[in-house]
């Protein structure tokens, strides 16, 4: 199964592509590490974001997009732009989206620890939450 972990932070969607085949995890090369919305008030920018994301999903044969869920209120609440981006992904006909809370992610990784240090993955530091989200989802699907 090939999934795309997503962390929405500000006006950026940090992503990590991860696959699980016959019990082996793989981090395939991906042409994009993050998507950025320049003008969240522009309908065209939101449509471009949705189109670019759907194109990536189709090009890499991604079966599931897993978004790290954000709090609605409080100290660590998500931004309005992030919720707009989440809605754009969820409403896309071509993308199968699942949400995972940080608690679910933490519990899944506790049950199935990541087998190597993050620094050995070759990913950028800002991709770590997206990687953890994808890993947690795949580990509970296995």
C-alpha cells in the first residue's frame, strides 16, 4: 500500500510518500516535499493546490492520503488556512483521505516503533510529522 502522510502547517502542506509491500517499508523518491498556498483568499490558488495535489496522487499511484489532524481550538489549534487546505483535499473526487489524531499516531508508533532513526531516512526535518503520520497509518493497516 502506498500512502502520503500530510502535515498542514500555516499555508504549507508538508508531505511524505511511504509504501508498505510484503511487510517492508519504503520511502520512494517524490518530486515534491511540500505544497505552499500563496494567496489563500484566491479561488484560483485553492483550485491550483487541489489540482496539483490530485496530480501527485495520480502520478505516484497513491492509495490513501493521511492528514495529521489538528486541534480546533486551544494553544495548538490549526490555522484557518490549514482547514481550508484540508477541506480542499477532502472534497477532491480523486483523493481518498483519512485523518489521524496525534494521539492515534503516538499510540500506533508506541505499538510499532519506527525501526530506524529519522535522520537515516534521507528526509528533511520538516517532513518528520508527515513521515510519522504515514508510518502510523501503515503500521495499523498491517
